[in-house]
C-alpha cells in the first residue's frame, strides 16, 4: 500500500456498514487516493477506516464485481488497470448506443422528461462548482438514464446496462482531465437542447461526439501514466 491514510468511517443510520465501506473505497479509487495496480490489504484498510475486516472483505468483493478490482489467486486483490484497447472497445460501443438513444429521445421525449433532464443539468452544475466528484458522476449517470428512458427502447437500456460497471469507472476517470468536467456539462446542455427541440440528427451527432470526447480525455490521461 502507498503511504496514505483513508478517513475513518462515519456510521450512516440509513446504510449498512458494508455499503459505506464500499463507497469509501470506490471514491478513493476514483480520486486516485488508491492507485491502479495497488494491492488492497484487508487488515490495513480495516485499520485505516476503523472497521472490522468483514465489511472490507465484502466491499472488495463488490468492487471486483463492478470491475474496480481484480482478485488473483494466492496473490490478493489489486485495483484493476485499464488498457488502451479496453477503453477504446467500451467507448466504441457506447458511442453508437448513445447516438441512437439521443436520436430516439428527440423523437419521443415528453415535456416532463425534458424537465427532468434540465433538473439534472442544474444539479450537475452545482456539484461541479463544489468539486463533488462522486455526486457529479452520479448526476451524469442520472441524466443519461433519463435520455435512455425517453428513447423508449428497452434493448438500448439493456445493452448499456451491460457496460455499466466499465462506463462508471471510465466516466469517473475521464472527467479528471483538467477542463473535462466543464466541457462535459456544456455537451450535456447541448444534447438536452437538441432533444427538447426534437432535432433528431443533431441529437444523434452530439451524443456520439460527447462519448468520443470522453474517450479522448481518457486516452490522454492514460498516456500520462
């Protein structure tokens, strides 16, 4: 483990301890406090967070399921690393699905769904201004989910959900590139505007470009490692 200390866990009356530990570790990975390739030592993590090993073990298992961690037999758990190929393949699929979803949403969106998307934009701007990384990412996910809902195509939602874990981490990492969070917000605003104006071709193009820009940011970050 690197020379760093995680914050002591604060008990949340509304969440099981294992979920609080999971969210704490996931945020530490997303923010780079725990680095790619770093080994996760149950004893040390438990001591740093002031909890027993059991919720840490459960959190690591969930992190593995979501693609943040790989567990190697007889070697332990490590934060997973992303290759250029992994990044490109995920974004290549997502760009096509996102473009299709945005175009269909422009055809089928309701006024209440447009209002929902606009609320997400307000929240995203607020969280961005306060540098709330995890909340910004969760709001980003909420906005895209609202677009998929407006598209009225369950197959698209199903296919995108298959990429959920990989996309979450890539999205969380790509916005760490200086200027990317603000650029992403502007792109979201343009997409919602195109959907609200029912401009199908523009919505499709902006949806694809948004994902392509995220991929470029991710690849730039990988090149700096």
